[in-house]
C-alpha cells in the first residue's frame, strides 16, 4: 500500500513538472492548449488514484473478537464498517463487552426513560431504565452496551456500573424530525446496528421497558438471520398459520388458503452478522431516512414482503422467539393470563419466562415493578391485582 502511494505521489510530481516544461516550450497556440489539456487530464487521473488509495488505507481492519466466525458469515465481497469517530468508539466498547461468541446486547437510552421530568414520559412515572438495568444485573448479564443520548442518562448508566455505557449524540434523520420521541430514537438504531454487524458482532437489540428473568444468551437458537420476539398473542399468531377462505360463487374451486402471522417486535431481536441481516438493516435505515414512518412497520415490511416484479425483497431467514418464553405484556396479563396467573412459584425452570416486555400496556413501570416483585423478590401475587387490559 505504502509503496503504491509513494509511486502515485511520484507520478503526480512528474506530471506537474511536465506541465511546467510543456508550458515553457515554444510551439503554436493550439498545440500548447492541447498539451495543457492532456497534462491536466493526467494530473486529474493521478489525483483520483491517490484519493482511492487514501480511502482504502483509511478503512479499518476487520475487527472484533468474533471476526473469524464472522468472516464465515459475511462474504469476502462484503462492505466494511465506516471508520467514523462514532463507529470506532462503538467497535471498542463492543469488543470490550461482547461474550466469547462475539455477541452483545445493545440498547438506546435517554432521560425520557428515566422519567426525570414527569411531563416527558407517557407512562405514570418511574425509572424504566433503572428497573431494566437491575434485571440484567440480577441475572449477571454484562455483555451489554447502552448508547446514552444525553449526559444525565450517561451519568446514571455509568454510576449503575454493570453495563457498558457509550455517550453518543446522534443526529435525527431529516425525515424523522418532529415525530414522537420514542420513534425518533428507534430509527437511529438501524444504522448503528448495521455498523455493529459489519464489525462482526451479533447483536441482541432491546427496548428498555422489559425485564430479563433469565440470561437471554442461553436461550437463543442462532439459526436465522433475525431471531425476534413477537407481537402475536397465541402460538398460531406468533409462529404463523394457514387459513382458508371459501367463496361459494366459485363452486368447485371455492376454497383458497393463505398464510398469516403477527409482526416481529424489534424491541427484542437478535441479528447475526450475515449478509442478509446487514442488507435488511440497510434497507430499513434507508427507508426511514427517506420518509417518516413507524420503524416497527417499515422493519416488518422489509422482513416479510415477498419479492415480486421490480420489488426485490430482503429474503432474510426468520425465527420467532417462543411467545411464552419471550413474553409480551398482552400475552402475560391478558390473552394467556391463565398460563401465568394466579402468581405462584414456577414448577419447572421452563415456566419462568426469559423476559417480559411491557409493550402493550401504558402503565409500563408499574407492571415492570410487579414482575420484579413476583419473580425476583418472591411476592408471587404481586401482579395478580393489576387489570388484564387497559379498559
Ligand atoms: C435481489 O437482491 C439480491 C441481493 O440482496 C441479489 O443477489 C439478487 O440478484 C437481486 N435480484 C434481482 C432480480 O435483482
């Protein structure tokens, strides 16, 4: 690389000298002009070659503890991560925190999640971030990086002590300015996630309004590009089902089958550093940078819409996390209430959820606290009095 660069610099100097000499030599005006043009072209070409060399040299090496494993997943023709100051910091903290498999949990946090100003949080008070961190500390999960988006949150994160905290100021894409706080944040995470995957890490990206009751990394299957929790609230809605329609007008051909399933929840989703997962994240980030949208909706269209005509779908491989282990709050409090209530000590280890996500209820923190008391402090009936639904 160095030698090539020096050679290119040498050629550039020669070209400049040639230009000077040419300009000094007596000849007709038109010959002079064409020589001049020729020399300029040469200089331009050499400059372009030099710039290309610079770009190549500026690219970071394959990094991360899992780079050997990752190179098996990402093709040699892969794009590399960009060596911006932000990405260099992200790479350093992921390398420091990731487990032996090169896996880390990644979350984004701002002071809204701490509800330090009661006006800015839409649940009825309580520090969601703190309860989230307590749940991770209890199950001794430390391969965690929290991106903190303001100083107060960073201060809280570092003083808590058990996870990695990275203070970043992230510009909001123009298309997302003015949309609701939580949505703005979640749109930022896709580009960051993609960079982390390009670095060779596998990332479990999580929201903060959930509690981990077991080490999530002991409950992954790792056989898909994306392994994600579900917004579904039954086995069929979570994993998918074949349904039929019957159109009597069609007589003999009245029946038809279709497939339906619920959306994945990106509030708890595991991405392996595969080409398809990286491409999926690129598409979602691009789409969100172009037009205001709910990231959950954009993400699910990119995951599930079939290729057709001009539309080239992402073709990612998907696994849905078990809805009774990675539990959304509608399943826990409402639709599978009989499975979880009344509160009692779990009879088998399998009965204890990996996590409970308060995505379906507005009184998030109250419900997080009852799950904490029930499973972590042995007050088995702590959630029993909370209503199943909002109305
Ligand atoms: C669709 O995209 C993939 C890469 O994501 C590519 O390999 C494939 O050739 C594309 N198909 C078409 C028809 O362009």
